[in-house]
C-alpha cells in the first residue's frame, strides 16, 4: 500500500487549483443511465471512485471514454439491470444506479452496500422513497430487488436530508410522469448540480419554497455538462494554509459553497478574501482563536471538514469543542492525532480540544478519506517526519493531493508499495 512521507514545519505559498467535485460527478455520471443519447461530462476528477463508477456503467452496457478530465458516455448494446457485489463493494455510491434503472426499466437488482468506516449509512431512505413511487422492495440474500409494473408520482418526505437518497429519487422521479413532490431533501451544492444536469437533459425540476417539484417526462436526452468545483477540497487547502499559518490562493473554486467555513476561518483569526473563482487566505493574528463547531447538513458546517478543523483547533490558543451530528464513527482519526501530540478528550458525539499542540511526526494510519487528509495536515505542521499509511483512502477523494501540496512548497512525497 502506498504511503505519504511528510517533512513538517514548512510554510506554504502560491496558488493551488481545485478539481471537480467527486460527490457531484458520481451521480451526474450515473444519470447517463436515464438516456441512450451521448453524455459529455467535463471537470471530472481522476479518482478511484470515478474509475469504479465507470466500471459499473460499462458492466451495465455503456461505452465510456475518460480523457483529460472529460467523460464521454454512449450506448453500447443492451442495458443490464443488475449490479453484482464485486462492483458494489468498491463504492457505496453504486447504489445511486437504482433510481435510473428503476425509472427506465422498472427493475433493479443491486447488492446491499457494505458498512462504511465512518458509519452505517443505511439505504432505507432510498427504499422508502422508491416504495412511495410504486415500487416493490424485496431482499434476497445480500441483494435488494426493486421492481414496479408502473411507477406513479408521489409526495415524499425524507426522514433525513440524505444527499444520496435525494439524488436517487430525483433521478428516478424525472422519468415518472406526473408531479412528484420531494420535501426535506438535501440542499447541498452537489444536489443542485445534479438538478441542473437533469434539467439540461430535459427534466422539469424546480424549487418551490422548501419543496422540490419534479414534473416527470417521457424521455431524457443527452447532455454536455461541467461539474462544479469540489468545496471539500477547497476547504482542505484553506485549512492547510491556516494550520501552517501560510498565505496561499485557492483557484478554480466556488467561494459561495464554502461560506460557513470562510466565516469560521475569519473568526479564528485569518484574512480571507474571495474573488469570483478564487479564495486567498493569510494569517491576521499571531494566535489562532478557538472556534466551536457542530456539523450539520448544508449550509451548516460540513462533516467532511470536521477532522481537518480539529487539526487547526489543536493549534489554537485555548479550548474548543467539535460536535459531530452526522456520522457516528467520525472520530476515528482522533487516536492518531493523539499519537502525534494532540490533547483531545472524547465524550459521546463531542470532542474537547486543548489547543497549543506542537505536533511531532509519527507513523500514522488513515482509516477513512477525510481522516486521512487530516493526518496529512497534522504532518504539515509537525516537527520531524510523518508517515501516513493507507493513502488509498485519501486517493478516493483527492486528485494528486501530494503533487498539489508540493506545488505550494510542502515537503511531501508518495512512496509506492
């Protein structure tokens, strides 16, 4: 397994470019199952999860070409409606194929996604929504069988604003004739990006107050769509600069999608100036100020940035609390941060962080995507060498992270297994 070696205590400087959003690209690529026409999707990051999605589309009967961050998808024979466990186990987002397959072929068989390192992440919200649309759900062994003679429009109130369930139901309802009303759906920018893509394909989806109205159509066409910038990658670089008290400019980003993070960074003592597609950050005060955060669905503080914020708060002068309200296991990185010198006390869903930590380099292991990224940030501001193992977790969500950080002056290298 590949590793990162990091020599810390180095200032960062210069510009760093953000890639397209993985969490936006995945459902948009899968939405190509809703049509036989050509789909061209640009600004797609070259990541392991993208490769896994391409494997699924090719198995289901699509021809896929991926070059220069652009994916071109065309029909390649008959479409299958089953996805075996060998493909599903690579990536939980494979379950997003259920909505398009059900909408077009009235049948989908998908192996249940396995557990996730940061939480259970059940698919019951997806399945309840499909049932409302007229589908019958059966479980056979480890597979979910979803079928319907005919789908019908419905009013669906999500029990929790799940991003995945929102995306799955939007794709499915777009081909269900009649008016489907979705309430309490996720409002993340990645959901809006999917809606823009679907509307570009001929869907009729609109916001009305706190509801989303889907006027189902008979057929969707192809699309030429550009994926939005990755707001979590943007946040990662901003927090990396803050941790090392550096001045950098993040480009090719969308500042409006990171507003709450920008607000908290300013409160913590940093100058943050936003351009149309850029953010510049620099230290304003000598000491980092402690800022309490509590994760919440968008537009609240993103759970994906919580591990990274803990690294920054370990450098603050004072004590702060970080509360995690989204995933039950999203504190697995804490033990590794403590090994590097952090002073963190856990109690239930809340971590109390005593600032003033002088991180010391150590051999650490990433347990999940964002937890791995937080160890990289800790290594950037640590004395000595940090070795981060299992970076395949990090590769799931960051395109060439070590090369981009090295471009800012970070002393980070990848060691091949």
